[in-house]
């Protein structure tokens, strides 16, 4: 019995995971999370309302700047959370593919063991052995052509 593993090998090749690239993505996401979560933008982007001058328009402009900065800060915090979730999702996907690859390898090994066992029975068949023996020894109990 012969199992054609070529189609399966093609599928496994297509699932080839470039671990180094995935780890680089995870590292970049982790670094981005660290850079964005330190709240430095919130501290350094805030300016006093009177920075645009002493006029009421200048104070109003400073206030609008701070409101816009607060919106931007909250957006950055949301993006940071999204990046963290994405990074965790990438890690989970890598884990699932690794488990699937191991499961596929285990399945292939079981199928190979079954095929090897069946091939062993076929190659060492007692019926074939007895048939060959009888072809070479047609009269095991007596002389050829005797009428016992």
C-alpha cells in the first residue's frame, strides 16, 4: 500500500510560517505599545491657554488646542489597546498554527505507521509463504506421483 503524500506536502508548504517575521511584528507591536502608553504625549502636548496671546481669541484658541489634544490622546490610548489586542491575536494565531502543524504531523505519523503495518503484513504474508513453499515442495508428505 502506498500513500501519496505529495498533495499534503504542498498544503504544509503553503502553511509555512516565517517565525522570524512574526516575531518581528510582535516586537514592533510591543515596542509601539510601550511608546504610546507612557503618557508623554499627554504631558508634552498640553499648552497653557494663554500661549496664543492675552486676547480672548488667543485664550479660546489655546482652549481648543487642549480639547483637540485630549481627543488625540484618547485616540492614541485606543490605538494602543487595539495594537495590544492585535499582538495578542498574532500570538494566538501562531500558537494555533503550531498546534495544527503538530496535529497534522501526528496524524501523518499515525497513517504512516498504519501503512507500514499493512505493508509488513503484505510483504510477510503467511499465505504467500505457504504458496511459495508448496510450489517448491509440491508433495510434502510423500514421493511425487505416489498413490498413498
